[in-house]
C-alpha cells in the first residue's frame, strides 16, 4: 500500500509533465495533436486517481487543495469516454495546473521538513 507521500509524488510528476509540455505548445497545436491530447488527459486522470487514494486525514491536513474537484475531474474524463472537451483540458492545464503545482510543492516541502 502506497503512502500519502507516494501519491503526492505521483501527482507532482504529472504536474511537472503538464507544465513542461504545455509550455512547448499553443492552444491550436494542442488541439491538433492527438498524442499530446491523450497524454494530457492521462496525466489529469492520474492526478485525480492519486488524489482519490490519499487518506482523509491527509486531505484534511492540506484542505487548501480542492481534492474533491481533482477526483471529480478524473471521473468526468474516465466516464465521459468520447466526449472529452479539449478546450476545457487546455484551460485546466494553462490556468489551474500552475496553482495546483504550487500547492503540491508546498505540501512536499512541509512533509519533507517533518521527516528531516
């Protein structure tokens, strides 16, 4: 069984991927590239799945993150199948992921400090 820190590390890895890759593209390039669209959706799914597996106590401890929304986004992508709105995915990556990455970095720093 993974620890909360393990799941947060998975989230961080996917956030880093999204940040790096999105800086190489504009919206039109993203929309026209099926491979990158699928990769972005998969990363968002992993973020949602990992956040869903975090313990309730961890989520309460770091309540500044909207864990429920992360899980709900994952569920919409997983269960939407053929109706993914890639404009929404792009908006999420450009406008929401940077804030989430800052929050996750802060959590990792706090958790690392606890173990040092």
